[in-house]
């Protein structure tokens, strides 16, 4: 399994950073993402899903699998190309 860890310092309030991290419809700030749209009724919390349009991966879905309001959100990816067996993200504030 391959794992990457990135640490970034952002000059903003914790509330502003959480707003960007948890904005499930606004992931356009992530490199190579060209668009997103909801794929579930809920836009936050465990079970929320979205469809992501990506320059390289084309289109895939992601689902929230863990949510600690104001602190952490984890996503799992679905409908990925066959060569990617699994992928997830874990964002912590």
C-alpha cells in the first residue's frame, strides 16, 4: 500500500479552514478537480457523497466515512480506474 502525508500551514482562522475542508460541493480548490456535484441528499456528515470531475481520473465518487465537526473529515473513493484498488483521504484541522 502506498501512502502520502502532506502538512500545510494556512494563514486563516480554524473556522475558515474547516469551512473549506468540509465544503463537500466546493472541492474546486483541489488541483486537477474541474467540477463537483452532490450525489446524496446530505452535504455533510458520514454518508454524504459527491461526484468529482478530474483531469486525470475523469469522474469518480467520494463518500464521507468519518466526520468530527470542526476537526476531521475522511473520505473513501469509489468508481476509480481499475489500476487503483482503493483510495481515501483524511483531513485534520
